[in-house]
């Protein structure tokens, strides 16, 4: 590092410091005057800004050269970069020029994807809990944004709400018919933040978000970078990543909000949607299933209103009794409209998430409000529109409010969708074992226009649990299948 220490060597030999150089410059320009004009101060500030900007670009471009010390400086740079990202007027941008980027050398694609995934796992981008870490969610978005932009991939950010989203595409491919999608937020760690320190043991990458779903996100990023580098013609594929999948994407900018903006701004909606959630559930599969059906998510409250007053004097109905009675009536509606039992396990799920009436520990005041929370995970075969009509009639009859917060039915992709056929052909061409499956957990696929979506990912174990880990051998097959998929698309 002797050459890098040249400024210190010069100082040791008696060269002027930065402050002394500024004083010498001022003296030379001022001559005999002792008045410093504002224009000169501006000139000095601009010169200093250029110097710092160039230094920052050099540092960020050569982080990979630091070997084992890279992580220490990169964490600092990421935090500083994210603060700058939130301030568009900041004069220094923590983003190197693309031509200065020094890429690390990796022996194979799996190693490269894992290195990127570990960087993402270290960012505690937690949602779906009382203490969401929104600054870290934004830092994850900034990290992804910088990775893509630094490699020349065009990126559009969506920050019109509390949660950020990113759309990446190839040049001229904003309206690509195929949309890959994923998320970079995670649930709370279990048992503590040590889960944000990733570790590789044998065939598994351990850490919060490793399986759900930062490794697949990293695979998408590396694939986008590599595909752009190869040059035109580019595949008709773009990538949408959101920061609030775990909490249901109800607030901007979740998938439905981004799709709405794209429809309004560009009159565009994708024809085929691939949600990259894991579909290898056993933890040892090289190839995940292609899930052409996905459960939806229905969430609503039934709210009962009463009169607040002294329990010994006030009359009126018992809100708890009214809600419990409504719960039993809902059970009958579920049995009528939902497939709650099936030999193969492909069935809807319904549960009562909570009931809230009164204040714990307060006995002598009658409550004026009570609520019953309900969540349903319907399969595509169930007609939830008829069920909703019956629910609204039930609520009106019992003088209850029906307040839906999410209403996304299950989806089933058309077997004749040409992009689905290209995907299956690509997996086969990559040497894969094509298995058609159905995804039980709700995913972003439920927002796909016309339900034309599949869930297709890699293999993981224990998402949302203390033992969350990703099956490393499933990374390379997925990457190769993506490459084969776009080859098939070129022939479609």
C-alpha cells in the first residue's frame, strides 16, 4: 500500500497540508488584499466538492480490492449512501461511475450469487411487526438500486409511499411482457439479530431472508447484470422488487400499487408474472416446482358498535356475544362457499385472527366498539365473490360493519400461456425436472393481471423460523434455467 500512502509520505517530508494549500491559494489570489470575496469562497467549495466526489467514486469502485476488510468499509459506505439517497440536494453521490467499477472475480455463478445474498442478509430490512425497520428497508432498496445502476441496468424507483419498490429492465424494455418479481423485506429475526449474520455450513446458507427470499433476489440481480453485459438483443423480461411483501403489500408501494402506476403512466401491464418465492420446500431439491396455482389472501373485520357507559347502569347489547354469534354464522358461510377439505390437500384455509372488545383490566365500563378479524386463503376454484355478497348481507342483518383490508382471490395461470410454455421448455433445456405444483402461501403472484402468474423459485427450509436456510445447490440450476428460458422466449 506504499503508493496509496503518498499523501502521508509527502506530509512527513514537509509538504503542505490541505489546509495550508488552501491558505496558499487564497494568498496568491488575494495579493495584498485581506478581503475574501464570496466568489472565491464558492470557487474553493466547488473545487473541494469535485475532489471529495472523485475520492468517493474511487473508494466505492474499489471496495472489492480490500479482500477481508471490504465488509467493514462497505457497511459504512452503505449507511452514508442511503442518507444521501434521501437527500436529493446532497452534493456528493455515493455511487461510482460505471466505468470505474472493479468487479470481484468469482470461480462460478453460485459463489457470486452467495456473496451478494450475504450482503443483503446483513441488512435487517424487517417488516410485518410492530417495530418495522423502515430505514433498513430503504437501505436494502438503495443497495439493490446501486448494484443495478453501477452495472448499467436501467432502474426506476417507486417511493410514493412508506415502502420502496424498484423496477429494473433492459434498454428499451420497460414494457416487457414477462415480469420477474420478488421482495427484499423479511420478518423479525428469531431469536435475535444474530440471524442477520449469514453463515455457510455445508450445502446451506443460514440467515434471516436467506430462503425468503434474498438468495433468489440476488440470482435475479446477477442474471440481469450478466444479460445486459452480453448486449442486444435483450430478452423481453423486467424485474420488480418490493419492500413490503411480508406485511401483505397493502400500503404503497407494494406490487398492486406499482402495477397501477405502470398502467397509468405507460399503459402497460405484464402478460406473465413469475414470483420467485421458494418452491423447493423439502430442502434438498435441485429444482423447485412451477406452481401454476396460488392461494389468494382475503382479510376483513366485522365491527360491532355499542354505547360506552357504566356497566351497572348502561343497557344495550353485549358486543362480545354479537361477534361470537357472527363468528358461528361465518363458519356456515365458509362451509358453503370454500373448499375446506380435499384429499390432496389443495383447499382453502380460514381462521379467525383476533377478537377485540373492551380494555383489559377494565370491568365497569361497557365498550363502544368490538372487532372480529378474519383471514381466508382461498384457492382459485372457490367463488369468493358470492361469499362476499353473503358476508355483506350477514353484516347488514346483524348491524355490523364489514371492513375488508385485502381481497385478492386465488389465481390460476392459463396452461396455454405462451410464456408459461417457454418457461417449462427452458427448465427442460437446462436439464431440469419440470414439476407442476400449487403454492399454498399467498405471494405477489395474486396481483398478476388476469391471474397469469406462476410461483417458481429455489429451495429453502424454515422461512420465518430460527433455522431459516437456503439450499445452495439449487442456485446454479435456477440461473441456468433463466438463461434457457430467454432463449426459448426468442423463439416464441
